[in-house]
């Protein structure tokens, strides 16, 4: 059995582990905390659900992205914030509690929003008739991979807070290493395909990432939010769960090309997010 044939299953396990690790750091208080910042929550959700898909579509039209990659890029845009967003927010002065809460809410909303946006993208660009179905079986599959591990992690956190506290950091490191390993193995095995496709999709992926980060930060400041919340929102909507996008492309749609934008993004976003974080820090230093 080849690695490519096993990849959807391995991604499913990795994604479930990541969601469990996220659950270990969550409690009901995280959701209650959102009530203290209603404007930030509404802005973040509007940016994620409305602005990002619109910006992604505009980039696809402007850069004339090929149809199959256009669908893959829209899958990425529809994916919620990734666990890495919490790490970057912590490193560069963001409100991490807001990140954790927004990630949880966006992940739950993506159970419905991601298939809807993916269906629209396929009908608009690919016109193949192949869709991300909203059938009960697939909805339950996504719930099983996304929601159930988070809930289990939250239950563990509530019942055994000491264990949860000890395991939170190791789980994050382990999850990051697992995801990085899968990405590197897939990139190594499909290097020729990635190189061949980079000219077609690479610039659009990088520009989309930068637009997401910059829009999240500066629109939040424009809305009057404090810098830590603006930083949190920028990373939340600027760093997507590329593993979920790859999982949908490979497991649900069974199309490796659809996964290429997310595969490129999973590598390039570490560079763009770091540069953006340094820009934020520099801006903070000059404003003091």
C-alpha cells in the first residue's frame, strides 16, 4: 500500500490529535470570555466568513488561477484558523485566549460553511459536478474528526486539569511535529508536482496569506480594537487549518491537485506569518 493511499487516513488521525490537543486547552470559560469582547468576535467572524472568501475569489480572478487550483484555494480560505495561530499570537503579543476561543467557534462553524463554500467553488470554477456533499455520512465524518476530539479534550481538561496542564504543551509539540512530518514527506514525494504547480498557484497562495494577515490586523485597529486583539484576529484569520483543507481534498474529493494550494500554504505561511509578526513588533516599538 503506497504512502499516497494511506495519506487520507494518516491525515485524519493527525487532525484528530490536533483537535484533541486544542480541546485540552479549552474550557467553557473560553466561550464565556467572548462575551467581554463582542465587537472583536463579530469582526473576526465576518472577516473569516465573508471577507476571506471574497478576497480569495478576487485574487483568483485577478491572477487567473487555473480552475482546479482555484477550488483548492477556496477550500483553504474556507478552513478555520489553525492551531499554529495560537503559537504565533503568543510569540508576537496577541490575546491568546481570544485565539483559542475563536478557533473553537470557527472550527464548529466550518462544519457547515466549508462544504457550502467548496460546493460553490466547484460549481463556479471546475464545473465537474463533483461536490463536497452535505450528506449525513460526510457531516458525521467531519464532526468525528473535528468536534468529538475537541469535546473529549475539554472533558479531560475539566475532569483532570493537572493532567491536561501537563499534556497541553507536549500535545501541541507532538501535533506540530506530526503535521510537519506529513507535510515534508508529502512534499518530498510530490516535489515535481509542487514545482510544476508553483508558478500557477504559489503567488496566489502567498498573496492570499498576506492579505488575510494584513486585513485582520489593520481592519481590527481601524475598528478601534486594542493591539493585542488585533494581533490575535490577524493570526486567527491569516493562519488557516491547512490540514483540514488537505484532508477534504484527498479524503472527501479524492483529488491530489486540489490539495496543492494547501500544501504550498502549509510551508509558506511559516515565513509570511513570521515576517508579519516582526512587522507588528516593529510597529509596536516605534509607537511607544
